[in-house]
């Protein structure tokens, strides 16, 4: 069974298109998983003071650059899983 040159070119183009889509999705996933303090408060449904205590005690991981604090959704999920009652 012979594959035509045009079919190979079309296949190559389709693969390149898929590669671009996958790379774009990966970039979106990285940024959608990073939350501001306000987003983390809503996600955890806690007060700002409670979130500060969770940071200070090391129960919730975060990144800080100057005054800017960010949380990864995976870290917040890990906190929720670790302190889940009724395992």
C-alpha cells in the first residue's frame, strides 16, 4: 500500500496543528491553576485571616514576590485532602 505525497503532507500538517493545540492547552492549564489571594479565599471558603494562619503555619504552600502572593490549585487541593475528616 503506497502513501501519496499529498497524504503525507496533509498528515504532517495535521500533526503540527495538533501539536500547537496541545502546547496551548498546557500553557492554559499552568495559568489556570495559579490563584490570587482573593481566588484562594473563595476556593477554600475561608476568611483572609484564616488563610494567613494557614500560610504562617505552613499548612498551605504559596509563592510570594514582594507583596504579590499566589497559590497553586494543586497545593490548595492537597491541603483539603490532608485535613479531610471521615477518610
